C-alpha cells in the first residue's frame, strides 16, 4: 500500500504521504478508542457439571458505563431500603459481631439482579443476610453505554452495626 511506502522521488511527495499516514493512524486509533471506552468483566455464569467448561457472562464494570445502574429513587431510597429490610442475625448481635459485607452482583438489562456473591464477608450469618437483602431488592434502573441497556457488575457494601 502506498501509505507505508517511503521511497519517493520528490520531497513534497514524502511530506504529503507521511501526513496521510498520520491521518490514517489517527483514524484507526480513534475507531479502536470508540470501542474501548467501557471496560468489560467476565464472570462465571454457571457450572453445568464438573466435566464441562464453565460458561462466562460478559458484563460492564460500574465505573466504565455512561449511565450507572441505580436503585429506584436513587441512593437515598437504597439506604432507606437497606435500613428497613436488614435483619441483624441474633447470634451475631449478641456476640457483638459488626462489620461491612462487600457484595457484588449483576444488574441485568431488564433491571433484575443476578450472580449475587460475597466479595469480602464478616461472619457467615451476616453474609447470608446481606445476600438475602440484595436478592429481594426490586428491579433497578439498568446501566447504559451509548444509550443501549447493558448488564453491569455492581459492588455494594452492607453495613452491620449495633
């Protein structure tokens, strides 16, 4: 291709062709950058059996979408929901166990929550309560990339304090 051929007769042709080369490289880099504005994350979707390979679900990370998913009514309503629905396990309460359970889940394109997991737990009963709380949440407003609804991986801390 003549863009990358640098054996020229006149100096003007060399300048003209190197400028075209720069323009083409800029265009190629721009096209690549358009597709790379949101980072993807792969999570295990399911294990069918021990002999089959796991299937993966590709989701966007929360920080790299144009519009983040949100609880209906926003963060204030999310905090109200957590405080109203959280049940402190009795055994953990009487043993003075406190802490923050860090949970991750996927907000699907329809707003439903799936693939709920504990990233960093405190104590098994508090971990189970955090998962229960998230699994019973209403549908969220889904995240968007370039005005298209996309599945988004979201991390939410659930705090347990006496």
